[in-house]
C-alpha cells in the first residue's frame, strides 16, 4: 500500500495538471508516483487472486487450473 503522503501528493499533482500549472519536473514526479501506485496495486491484486479458492453452490472446488498451477509453483518455491 502506498503511503498517505504519496497518495496526497499524486492528488495534488493531478490538481495542478488540471489547472495547467504542472511543470515538466512535476510531471516526471507525477509519472513516477503513478507508476509506483500501479505497481503496488497490481502486486496486491495478484496476491489476492492467487490466494483465492472458488467454490460452487454444491461445495465443489472449481478453482481454475491455471490458478491451481500458480499456487502449487509458489508453494514449491517456498
């Protein structure tokens, strides 16, 4: 998770961009912060999905095979 300070900075820079007051240096900072945010989001989402187990109404495990393979590979590496 990105710190509250970094999220606030992203929002501040976005506001400046909307007002047309964003310098080239600030634009680079915004790009770097956005990349960090997206990388963190994707990592968290990937971890969430990889720890998921899908069960149907009858209680059967219907987790997709690809997900089961990823889980077993990660367990093998640990």
